[in-house]
């Protein structure tokens, strides 16, 4: 699952943000300020033999209904 850049979709939910890495991998965080570290911790959990320190994590907020209002 490691590459140079990982695009993570951030979706709001009742207790903060769901961080969606792909169709099978997701984690949660209360604040987006901690999202990058949470994603790294998650990657370390599912692939402990890889070094995830250099993976660039790009958060893309899911706008949902707000995006519809922009149209």
C-alpha cells in the first residue's frame, strides 16, 4: 500500500473525520490537525515492516452537500 504519495479522502462523521485510504482501508480522527499522523499510524499497523515516514499524505475533504450548493 505504500507509494510516494497517498491521497486520503476526509469525510465528516459524528465524532470527527473518517479518513478513507481506499475501498478496503479507513481510519478515524477527531481533528484534521492529527489526520496525517493517524494515517501514518494506520499504515504502520497494517504494514509494520515498511517505513511510512516519507510517504506524502494529501488530504482531500469530501464536500458532500456543500459541493452541490456550489453548483
